[in-house]
């Protein structure tokens, strides 16, 4: 039983359940035999990891229509068409002028000038320049901004790629991309984020990462132990929103001089949130929780060029693949690594990515054009962009920033997050804030919520739900009044004790029938690794969305009554301490030390 076929089966069960639950909510029967879009795309691509040859023809036609209107100076109709293009894509659109090379030749790293398979209408360099200024004029009349991502005027094919972006109407609607940053200890995770979010380069002695640390022991050892959250804002013009720090060497100045999250949100047209996860083996539980509960759109795997893919990096890569989250590799410290070691590291990364377990096509991002095109296609076609960066010299960071700036937003994934369903919000963090009371942080899986709503939270240790009222809400530390599915928000709850709320609870709207808490459930599981056998009453830590609890195996359908590595079975689990809110179709990961299993919930008992 291969991991790939098991994963596509999980995806099918998940899609079928999602359709059934939506059908129940809207009162229409669910369609039979529903394939999720993602598996369909993968099946249509001719070989695994080979992108389909043509780009989206319909969109190309729209762009050519706009360009035709602009070349005859019909600005009014062009403005309407451009407005439709941008608003249909959540407020930003990548606009291509001239002939475009085929993705296959671009991603293979060859010189594209001699390659075949170009698409689009050829333009001269004069036409490209005049069309660029016309597009700029039209978008600025709409109140947006145009930034040139990439242009080439010499060579056989003059072409340009522009980013058209409108400012978001309010802070509540700023699109957000969630990225989880993982990798082995000392692979440069915190330093890279420090340089991306603060601006000044590192001194090679860890100056850039000081501002990210939350605890005293982290500053002393230089190791992250908690899930650090960092955000990077991009303005309407596509430039990163950074504090004005003088390149001073004093660590305290760097810690102090940072923009507040609310200031970043106010200036940004798009936000990339990084969860800086811990690399040390001791904190694997925390890292796993960050990956399952944070619902990231992509995982950025940091690899130190001097050390290669070692230790926990492989573990983190395996977890990301098991959860089927797209992966981006970033090779750091290229300034201090001798060229022969850098080549070895690069070869090793490529070999692992192409191996049967990963089955990804590595794409080296060594030009702006590759950065732009790969950001739009890497998730669907099993590509894995590889960046080589140095935080000391700044080499390669521009490509990385552009790539992050263009990633599709997390809430745009309407397959996972549906607004027209009843509210369901999973709690991933709880605090007690002076003069405010209990505050929870989490992600809206479906529906929408506004301040003043009456809600239920639970289940508690008896499986009951308590009622409360949403007193106020914040998103990225800026006050908001409403929030929709796919967004990450913090809610302040009225008259609730801090001890009454815990991670893994859900918040739903008040209804006649409160949701049911589950103590026992059945799931299809695949044992990825276990050194002996698993039997009845075996206990392991289960991660399922924001739920993290020890479970015990009650029974299994294996005739021998034991499970070994590579086995697949239907297993009945029971939560040890208290019931939890889980749904059919949710993915689960369980581990106990080195044991790892992957599965999906098929039935609640």
C-alpha cells in the first residue's frame, strides 16, 4: 500500500464528506463520487510532476482583449475589463505582456530564448514599453498600483510581467498567506525571517534573529523553543513594509525598533504570516502542533548549505508530505559555504525531492521570471521551488521576497474554507489578558463571526458546551468587527474563566442542537514507521487539526490483531482524558516517540 495512493484516498474521503456536510447545511443531496479538484489536476497532468503544456487560455484571451483596447486607446472599456480581472482575483492580478516561454523550459533552468513552445502575442520592445505605461495609467485611475515584476527588452522575445494590485477596502479584508517555517537546528530559520521582516542584513553572528525571540533562554542559546509568529506586509506597490532601522549593531535597538502588527496591517495590501517553528528534536511536539493546527498554505523548509538535509529536516519534510502541504526549500548560508559543499548539499536536496517518497520536481529559482511563474503553479503541479539565499550578503533574497509577495492567499482556498456554512472556529491558543479577560486565538474553518455574537464553546471534560458572547476581535493585533472563513483571528470572550478554555476546543453559533463531542471514533490508518508491533490498548499522541490528545487503540480489523510498519487498517480509537470535537473526513497524525501513523476519520462512534 503506497503512501501516495493512500493520500489520494484520504483526499477523496475528505472531499466526499465536505460535499455531504455542505449538502446537509443547504438542504440539497450531495453528489456521488466527487473527486477533489486537486486530485483531478494531478491525474490530468501527463506524468507526475509534469505541468500541463498550456496556460489558462480563457485568462490569456481576457488579457489580450485588454491589450487590444489599450493599443487603440479605448481607456474606458479597458478600465472596466482590468477592474473585473483584478476584483475576480481577490484584489491582485499578474499581468503578462508579450510572448511567454513554456513553463517546462523555464523551470528546467535552460536558456529560454532558443526554447520552443512560446505562447501569447509577440510584441516589439517599443510596444511593451507603451503598453506598460497604458496599463499603469488605467490601474492608477482605479486607485491601484502597478509594480514591474520582470521585464526584458533585449533578445528575441521582449516581454514584461506586471503586478496589478488594489488596496484592500478595510483591514478585515487584507489577504493573508500562512507559511510554516521548519528545518533542522541551526539551519537559519529565525535569521532568515529576521532579515525578511526587519530589513537590515545579518552580521554573520546572529544579529538579525534577536528580535524574533520571545524567551530569555532563546536569546542565550539562539534556539527557538516556541512557535514564534512573524508577519511580513507588502504594500499596494508590491514593496515590503519594513521599519526604518539604521544598520546599528546594538541588539536592543533592533528589538525595540519594530513596527507594530497593527501598523503593518494598516500599510499592507497583503500579509505573509510566518510561524517560526522549533527545529530541535525536543520540541517536535510543538512543531507538529504548529503544522496541524495552523493550516499553512505552504511549508518553507530551511536547509543550511554547510550541513545539508540532516536530522529533523527530513522528519519535518515527511510530516509536510504526509499532511500534503506544498513545500518550498530555502538553502541558507551560501556566503560561508565552500562551492563544493554547496554543490553536494544541492545534489542531496534534489535527490531527496525526486525520491519515490516525495515525487516532487525541483525548480531552481535563479531569475525573477522563474520566481513569478513558480509562485502561481508550484502547489498544483507538485513542483518544489529551491531558493539559495545569503542573509549576510543579501544574495537571492529578492527572488524569495517576490515569491512570497505573489503567493495566493490562504482564504482564497474555497475548497477548504467555506463562508456560507455555519460557524466553526478551532482554538489554537488561549491567554488571559489584563482588563480584557480570556482571549482565544484560532482559525475560522467555516462561516463568519462578528463582535456581539452569542456563541457556544466546548467540549469541556464532560462533553458539554458553554455559552458566551464575543466581546471584541482582533486580526494581526488590529481591531476588526467581522471575520470570515480562512482567517486567523483572536476573540475576547465575555465572562469566561481562563481555565474553562483549552486548545482544541471549537466555537460555534448558538443553535437548537449543540454539536456532539466524540469520545470514540473509527479511522483508516497507515503505519508509516513502528519498530515493533502495535496491539490493542496501545497508546499514542494524536494530532487532528487543533486537537492534541493521547488516544488508545480499542480494536482493529487486522486478522492477526497487530500492526507493523506499512500496514493499513481500520482502527477504533478512544480519547484518554476527555471527549473532543472531531468530524468525519479530518486528517489525523499519531506519534509516540518515533512511531508515526497517518490516517483519516471515517466514522464517529
